[in-house]
C-alpha cells in the first residue's frame, strides 16, 4: 500500500493516499447531502445519511493517517468527528425504535 501507484506531476500516489483522498471526498460530500436535505425540507436538517457518510469518510481518513502516514494530528482530527457520527447514528436508531414501539402500542386492536 506504500508503493507508488501513480507519479502525477511529481505527486506520489500510493494506495493509502487513494484511501485518504476518497475519505476526504466522502467527508466533504456529506455537506452536499445535508444541503440537499435542508433545501428539500425548506429548513435546516441533518439526515441520517449525513452521519453515515461521516462515519465512512472518517474511518477512511483515520485508516490513512494511522497506517499510511502515521500522523497523530490527522488521527486526532478525524477521531472525534467519527465518534460524534457514531453517537448520532446510535441516537437515530434508538429514536426510531422507540417511535416504532410507541406507534405499535397506541394502535387499537381490531376487536375493540
């Protein structure tokens, strides 16, 4: 993964850099997802997909900074956002389960 795959204009591209590039691309793309969801709702919202993309992008960037670059600044820079994203996905899942259970208990039985 540390071997040069492409040498483009003096920039050495390795397998780890490709993972890092895709991680940064995903981490940035989450804002387009959030803007699209807010535009659609006509108010500020943060959809579940925002958090899922945050997790994937953060983990890819963490992999790059841990295994590809061994850079503690990059590790710290993506460790906290990934933890926050995991926590928000957990909150969303538990919220949906509670709402589903609440809806099932409020449904009247067909026999009256």
